[in-house]
C-alpha cells in the first residue's frame, strides 16, 4: 500500500529528527527547514497529505506560510498542524484562525503526535471521499438532465411530425375525386388505404411520444396498471409475430410515475421484438398479476436467449450486442425500477428465450 505523505517544516534539526522517528514507520516523511523552502517544495512536488508546521522560524514564520498555503488553490486543502512551544495559547488561536486544523505543543510527545496526525488524515480522507461522491452525483444529475432534455426534444420532434402526418390524412378522400369511369380507380383506392394506414400508425406513434412528454415532470400517483401497457399495443402493430396477453383481473393500484413505467415496458417489448426478429414463429407473452403486496409484470420471448457470459452486463450503461444498439435501454429500465423500489429479474436459456419479470410494490391507497 502507498504510504501517505507528511511534510515537516522546522528550523530545528532535532525536532525534525524526532518527528521523523515517530512517523517514518507509517508514513512517507519529508522535511524542509524554513518557510520559503516549504513553498518551493510544494510547488515542485506532488502535494503531501498533511503538513506539520513549526510556528517560530527565522525569515517567514509558520503563520505566514499557513496563510499563503490557504490562499493557493493547489495547497489550500492540505491539513496543517502547527507545532508550537508550550504557553503560546493566543498564538495557537491565531494559527487555527488562519485555517490550521490543530496544534501540537512542544516538547513533542510521540503518542500525541501519532494520534493527531492519524485523526486528521482520517478526516481528510473522508472529506476527499465526500468530494468525490459529490462530483459523481453532479455528473449523474447532469447525465439525467441531458437524458430528460433529449426526451423533451424527441417529444417536440414527435409533436411536429404528428402535425405533418395528420395534415396528410386527407389522402383518405383523394380517390373520391376521381371519376368512377377510371379503370385504375380500385388500385388507387387500395394504395390510398395503405398510405392512410401507415400515416395513422405514424400519428399514433408520435402521439405516444408526446404523451410521454406531457407526463414528464408529473408526480408519481396511484394508478391502474393496465393502461400503462397501452403503448405496447402501439408497437405491436409493427410486430409481425403473436402477442399473448395474460392479465389478471382486479389488480391493485400501482404508485408510480406512469410515463416512466411505460418507458420500461416499451423498452422490454422492443428488446423482445428485436431478439426474435429471425425466428420463424415469433411469440411474446406478457403477463400481469399480483401477490403479497407486489404487482408483477413479465415479458417473455421465444428468442435465442442471452448467453450466460453476457447476462451480468445487460443492465450496464452502454452495453449492447446489437449493431445499432445504444445500450441504454435496460440501463434506463433498471434505474426506473430501482427508483420505484422494485426489482427486475431475468431468466434466460440459450435457444429457449428470455423472461424479464418486474416486481413493483402495490400502492397502499
Ligand atoms: N429479450 C432479449 N433477448 C436477448 N437478448 C437481450 C434481450 N433483451 C436484452 N438483451 C441483450 O441485452 C443487451 C442490452 O439491452 P439494451 O436494451 O440495454 O440495449 P440495446 O437493446 O442493445 O440498445 P438500445 O439502447 O437501443 O435499447 C442487448 O444488446 C442484448 O444483447
Ligand atoms: Mg434495447
């Protein structure tokens, strides 16, 4: 293990020797003999984890060194412990005001030095950890914000495309303008019907996205589960295989953010559709039931299954085995389910298919 680094600043060589002897077993100790040397040392070396600073030194005294350290971004977080002669109480207060974390009085007593140094290094470590956690949290919340922004942009795009598609729905009436006598009228009618169906599907898909947009930011509330599965109907129209639905009756309410649970279900359904693309018989079975205060939703496909070595990675951000995948689907699913205090379980057998089962606590209302 790498030893933590301590810098001793003292003009008396016997003090340096004593401190070195006390600390050298557990720490990597360096020493300098005056204030200027201390500042030079810090500007040319990686900063130490703690400084033991003598107050009375010729030239720049310890207070001035401390003041300068605290003004410098690179050194301001290094804990400084002053080493003072007995009876300089006012001076000790002054040192603490300057930003030192503690003081040790001479004559130096080894157990006290060790105990103080260790306790301040511990505090420093905890402080560093906290800073790291905060910066990770800030990064995460920035990512979440970016995702929310993207969702909002996608919703806006869907809204505009919906308007364009809706404006084209008049194609339904186009064949009526043709005289009956035109021999191709039936053909035109069939083509117009087919275009109309595609446009209607496009509108429904866009409206699905804009409904997410409306929901975004809405509060969690107790709501029936089955309407949350409706977006799947929208997607299953493009799906060529068979969708089997097995929904229990009298399900309890679910306390959730509806649009988030819809996102989860659409992601699981899309993954299932993609997994069975090459199967001759394509079947997706969706079940919803409740038991012992939990609501369960499972999505089963008869696809190739997930290879055992891949299973531990599927919920990781950006993990994908698909050429055009972003690897965000299941990562988002997991985040949403965790935030709803639920669980997601995957059972898969190579060649036999995959079942994802969600379990979410039912609403107490
Ligand atoms: N039903 C399934 N059957 C087989 N493999 C699956 C299934 N669902 C997920 N996977 C595997 O898990 C991986 C991660 O899925 P995830 O939804 O997170 O990303 P993706 O589908 O690859 O991309 P996207 O972000 O576009 O959804 C997939 O690439 C695939 O290997
Ligand atoms: Mg996916």
